[in-house]
C-alpha cells in the first residue's frame, strides 16, 4: 500500500532517484545493516534466529556487490532500498524487519560518514607517501642550486632540496587536515531515526563500537542534518588539490625549453597529434586544472546547505556526487603526483647556470652595506642604482669599475667583487628555515620526524 494514488512522473523519478551514484555506499550500507541487526537482537527487538537470517542475507548481498552480480530493479530508488529489497528476497518476510528502529535519514548519514572516514584515511596515507617521496628526492638533490622566483622573475638562489621541501610542508598540513576530517566523523548518526529518535530502547553505543565510531551523536536533529564532515573533507581536498596544482604548474614551467630544469618521465607525458618532436607534461597540466573542480564541489555543497531548514531535506541528496567526484579526483591526482615526482629527472647544469646570475646577489650586496652601518632602505636604493647602471651598459655587476662603485657609495670596496666572485649567496641564508645547507639538513631531519 502507498499513500499516493498516482504514479510518479518519469521526469520526477529521474530527478529523485539516486541509485546511479549512491550505489557506491553499498559496502558501507551492508556493514551498518549487519551491525544494526545485531543490535536489534541484542536489545530483544528481533530474535537471534531472525538476526542470523538477516546476517546470512547480508553476507550474500555483500558478495554480490563485490563481484558485480548484484542486480538492481526498476523500483530501486536508492542503494538502501535496493539492499533491503534484495535482503527480503533472500531472507523472506524477516527482511522487512531490518529497517526497524532506523530511518533512511540516519542510515544515509551513517553511510556517508563511513565513506568520508575511509577516503579521508586514504588521503592521509597518500599525502604521507608523497611527502616521504619529496624528502627522498630532496636528499638526492641536496646541494643543487637553482633560482628562486618571485613574480616568476629570478629573485634569489636556493637549493632544489629547499624548494621541494616547501611542498613537503604543504602536504604535511594536508595530511593533518585529513586526520581532522577523520575525527569529525567520530559520532554515530544511526539511531536518530528520521529526526526525533526511535520508539525502541536501542543500544547505539553497541552499533558505534561495531562500526568504529567513538561516540554517538548526542542530538537526533543534528545527527540527520549534519554534513559538516563532508564539508570538512571537501575543504581539505580543495586545499590539497590546490597544492598539487602549484606543483604541477611548476613542473610545466620547469620542463619547458625556456627553463629546461627538469624532464618528466615518458610514463607521465604525451605527444602531439601533429608535431612529432613534442613531449608535453600533460599529467602536470591536468593536476593544475583539476584543483578548481574540487574547490567547486566545496562551494556547491555550501550552496546546497546554505539556509537549509532542519532537519532532513531532499536537497541533501546533492552531497554525494560532489563528495564522490572530489574523492576520485583528489586520489587520482595524488597518484599522478607520486608517479611524476618519483620518476622526474632534474638538470643540474641548467639550474646552476640560471642560479649563477649575479643580479641574484643584489640583496647580499645590500646586506654588505648594512653591515657597514648604512640603513637597509638606503642600501636598497644604492644597489638598485648599481643594477640599473649595469643593465644599461649590458654588463654583469662584477664588470662595474671601482669608480662606478665609489660614485654610488664610498662604502663599496673590493669586498663587493669578492661577494660576487665567491658565489656564497646560498650559504649566507643562515636563518632558521633558510636555504643554507646546514639549515636544509636541519629541515630534512624535522621532515623525517614529521613523517613519524
């Protein structure tokens, strides 16, 4: 029997049904249904024999879902109804008891929380693995100099190891964000019913322990309407994807002929349909382009939940496609980044040549004047004048005459040429977190500790 006397319009059915995407919750739904049936028997709501029948049917459903043999029916609105239908086919009338003391509202909230927990945990593993790879690559290129950039203009020399470790710390922050996401799924929604609780004295703590939740949601209204953990996952994923996009963007630039700092392995590159000589870093480019897609899912779900009255509304069905696509996209990008960084080749001579540009020592010359008593802002202006003079004459800084130096400042002497000729510019950056080798070695030690 149904409350409705007319069939649903096919267009509404297409709009309303979620089976085309929420089938991915199937394994979690079986797992929670198994725990729920066990709790019902423990509370005396169903018999142990009925529990065993339900468990046998759920075991069969789990196998069918795993090997692709599960057949969906035309009337299946979502994965939850599909599984209940199949359990009833297998177990008979007792299958109708599986939904006792729960609603699809708390059921789906629990499934989604379990999905988020699983994929946030996977992101923790993937970001940790990529971070560890960056440490390994940094150690292999410890003392390889390269230009550091601001505004994509050569600024100051750094070691390649130092530059790569910047991405390491981004990924460690990403890892920690995903750890927090896992913590945000700790409270079990199941048992809240549709919104007000259920008419049975259920043991929610038992179900929580069975499913790996550390507590139960204390408010039934919040339990069914809460999607904070999805927002948290999407926020962490958007930030992580943005970090990967920056890494991808630098690989694209560095692998160009104009830079020539690196070459991606053939496994992560594509050719051209018309230009046989081309080797395009397409994996890096796609990593760069995927970030706004993930960020878009975060913004979209904020839009879905914005102003939404309590408790459950069908709008909340829109959480899943955003979540599923973001998880798939991020995990694929992390896999691609892992493969690229593991196999990338750097060109030491090309980077060293670019980092030997004497104009990159401008700050060191300014600091020389500061050590001799000149205020930094004045020193900045003096060195800017030297740079302007050298550029206008097509000279290197070291080619300026002593008279030209004296004309800019009487504090400049032969040490000016020593600073430029010795090329110690990287090793002068001795502040904590700087690019001198001693500091990079300290940083590597801290990185290894952070991975623990």
